[in-house]
C-alpha cells in the first residue's frame, strides 16, 4: 500500500553522454529544469526504500520505470512481489498480482502537487514547487522542492544529480517517513512503444474503481 501511496503521491527518470564542463558545474536547480525541458521519455531500473523517522528500512522494492510526457508512466515492480502501475494519460491502473486485483482511477487532477508531476507532468516546475539548491553532498548535487500547496502528501522532496543526471529522489511525508528512489541504467529520450502505457486487466482478476 505504501508503494501505491508513494507513486500516486509520487507516481520516475541513460546512456550518459560525454561529460561537459557545463554539466559538471551546473547547479542542481538548473539540472532539474534541463531534465524537464529536454527529456520527453525515460527508462531506468530503480531501487525504492521506505525509511521510518529513525532512518530504519521498513520496506524495499525493485523494478523498472518507463516515462513519457505528458502524463504517461509505468512502474513494473518485480521484487519482492509483482505489482504494475500504469498511467495512460487519462487513467491510472494499479495491478497487484498477489491480490489478483486491479484498481483504476481517473488521472485528471490526481497528479497536482505530487512527485508524479516531477516525472510525467508538464509545465513549469516553479509553478508547483519552490526550488532551493542544497549544495554538494558526496558525489551528488542536491535540490530541494517544497510544494506550494500542502495537500500533496509530502512535506519536501530532494533530488540528487550526478554530472547533471538525476540519480536519487527522496520524499519526506507528514509522518516523518522518507521514501528514497535510486536510479540506475537510465536512458533519456528512448523510443517507447505506445503499448507500454496501455493496460488490459488479466482474465479473472477483480477490477475496482472508475
């Protein structure tokens, strides 16, 4: 359930080109704007960890992410259990293989002021979040995003970039829990099949929702 809440309060983000001086020196806020201006599609492997207030791991999952703007994404969770979350531009489909259940809901309005805007949304990021450079920690340059509205489910979002490329997202909710998503094997602007963002419920499963 935490996975679903994170994605919908979340609902992510290469073959890395030769590094340029501009990329190495680019502040994290500029890297974030560059991502939204230039990246129209994206794939990556991800590791998602949920931490309690004491930073103890309470859940860990892995999978593959596909993104295409605007408002299309797919998260395939393959460990420790299978789950698929697909947004086709109009609806969000959530399939839990263990429960043999599909939940479907309207996408419209469901992404505002949430991390999903970061991944699949369109428009100016500054219209939804207040941005602040946090400087360099380790190999990553960090930017903090504070939602301008307080009903998005998260108190703050931090994104770490390495050489101009997004590597880590950290989301802190109102209960003090942190969801950390670490990316690998990223590809920016790959050609993605349209069917990747379509979902047909498997035969025999329960379908709940709109």
